[in-house]
């Protein structure tokens, strides 16, 4: 019976030591976190500014891409309508794609010549 009582006292003592150690750990963690918040604030602001600048750059890139797509769409809509020419829609599409590919190839040739000149 005495051995059982000593075992319970030992277990309760170990549990109290563990609870105290955990309390100290969490107090130290909270103190460290509070101290780091003051020093992390400039880094956080820099990171936030960098993220905002990247978002602005993406928006600028998206607007440029949209403008170019609108320009390409306007160029493709300059194809004569079916009322003026009784061609089928597929023929008009293939003709416009051929023109588009030809102009793209010409631009690539000009670009490659410019690259070689440098």
C-alpha cells in the first residue's frame, strides 16, 4: 500500500515538473514571438510591397496582352464578309490563317535579321 502511494506521489511529481516545463516553454515562445514581431515588421512590409509590385507588373502584362489580342482580332475582322464574296466560312478562315502565318513568318525573318546584325 505504501509502495502504491509512493508511486502515485512520484507520478504526480513528474507530471507537475512536465507542466512547469511546458509553461516555461510557452512563456518563452510568446516572449520570443512578441520580440520578433517588432523586428519582423520591416521585413513584412518589404515583402508586402514586393508582392504588390509583382501584382502590378502582372496587371500591366495582362493589359498589354489584351491590347495585342484586341488588335489581332480587329485585323482578323477586316476579312471581307460572306455577303460580298460567296465563299464558305472555312475557306475564309483558312485564308485568314494563311495570311496570319505569312505575316508572322515575315516578322520572324525580320527579327532574325536584326539579331544577326547585332
